């Protein structure tokens, strides 16, 4: 668990950026930290304390300052304690206390509004890139694969292999997903309902559900880690228009996000008239201050999970975009090389068969990235987040490396 606040880290990063011998702009820092288009907006949000950078981003930012991530973390921890001491010194006069509480109340409302805006922006970007990769690569591959009869069933990860490792390593998990996809293709080719004939997002939802359920026989842990329930929870957060039809829309994500501070937010709304009053007595001030502090604590407690969610929504689209561009190009070359229909497995030749297997792996990687349970990050307890974040980082890194080695 981080021992520094997002506000403190933002202040430290801004000060280092401005203290460079040659003044560094937010755009320049974003470029050095390998942020994509619009990276200056991300740096601005970090410096304002709305989001903390993930581990890999923090390492890049530290390198831009010729520092280590540990040095930035230590400075942020020291600044966090300093800010806490400053805020622990309450004004003596009631008038000053009222002004301070009013300011903190406004900051909470602004931060909650900014979180919702950031979530919506990242969610919509994720949906767009994902849907392109789904339509241009995944469904086209499925359509081509269904036209090939006699494709062998890939080897499944063995129960012994899974039990020996304890937890499901990313490689085994993605291998199991690829097996599930292959079996769903075989079932669709035999007249099952998972094929692309149904068309669009609904077909993709049915197909990926069949593929994910197909991995369950390799062990309950895989189903738990990447089951359809987790996928649908993610989609409810991100807008519903990707793997499942009829999702909650972006409102689903906003409700989940604001629900994390629903109790203090409701209390603040109920007591809001106190903020608007020009004068209030000491008892009223104490009541509102308590509610403000509860809302601040709820936001602080959820900050690390929010940061982890944004980190995923920032990194995953780059992987999916690579598939939609380079994977689609490679798939088209393979399509041109295929023999005319009707075609069977043997007619593909060794090179065509190997390409089929490689595309299965790419599809498994895409599915693994798409089905990361983002909503679990928002609701996880702080002590569980480091392990979850580590597993997600491994999935993203492995998928990125594997996809780029194949297409």
C-alpha cells in the first residue's frame, strides 16, 4: 500500500518538473514518460492530485528527472506527512473554521466530478479501441477459422501443471483462453450458436462466453480469474457496448465510482445548506466538518484503486490498437494465402497451420486484456491491491510482448 497521497506525489512531480535547468513543460514530461496522444492532460491531472502514476509510469517520470522511483516515493511520503500536519492545525476563530470547511467541501465535490469525467473519458476510449479490435481482428479470424474443417483441438494446460503452480500464471491462463476460443470455433463450425452469423457485439458476447466457459474444465481458478461474470462486471463499468449487449452504459461506471463515497456524499448533500449559510453556530460547524472529513477519508481510501483502474484503461487500449492495426494486416495476408473453400486443415500446409495457431494465441491475449476485472480494483481493500495490480501488470506485459512477437 502506498504511504503517500496523490496530492503529495503531484506536488513533488510538479516541483521537479519546474526545477529543471531548462524548464520542462507538461508536454515534454509526457513525451519522456511515454504517454500517448494528449499526455500533457495526464501529467496535469497527476500534478493536481487527481491521479497517481502507476509503477511503470512513475519509473519513466523519475528517469526524466534523473531520479529513482524510490526517491520520488520518499519525497511524496514526506510531503504527505507535512500536509497532514498543516491540516491538523485548525483555525481558532469560528469564522475561519467555517471558511476552511467550505473550501474543503468544494474540493471534495470537484474531485468527485473530476473522477467521473476521467473515468468516462478513459472508458469511452477503451470501448472504441476494443470494438475496432473485436470487429477488425477477432471476428474476422473467427469467420476464417470456421471455414476450416478438421482443425485439431489444441492441447489444454494439464491439471497437474495448474496445481503445481498454485496460482494461474499468465502464460497458462492465456493458453487456456486460446483453447477455449478454438473449441468455440469448432462448435460454431459444427452449427453452434457462438459463430459470427449472429453478427456484431451480440455474437462476440456469445462467442467469448463460450470460449471463457470452455476454459473452466481446466480448473475453477481460471473461471474465477477470467470468467464471464468478471467480464460483464468490467463491461458494466466501461459502458456495456463491448462484450455484452444491453450494458448499463457509462452511468454504470459513474454509479460504481460515486457509490464508493455514497454515504458521505449523501450526508454532505443533506447538510449542504449549512455551506450556503453566511453564519452558522459551533455545533453546526462541527457536524459539517465531521461529514467533510468522512468524505475526504472515503476518497483517500479509494484513490489507490482508482489509480490502478486508470492505469489499466490507459495501457490496455495501446495493446488492442496494435492488434487492430498489425494483427488485421497479418490476418489479411493469411486470408489471401488460404486455399479456396471448402478447405480443411491439411490443405493449409504447415505454414498456414502455424499461422492459425499464432492467431489463436493473439485472440487469447486480446481476450485476456479485454476481460481484466477493472471493477474489482475499485472495490478492493487497500491491502489486496498490490497483488491484484501485480497480476494485471503481468497480463498486460505478457500480452503485449506475445502479440508483438507474432504479428
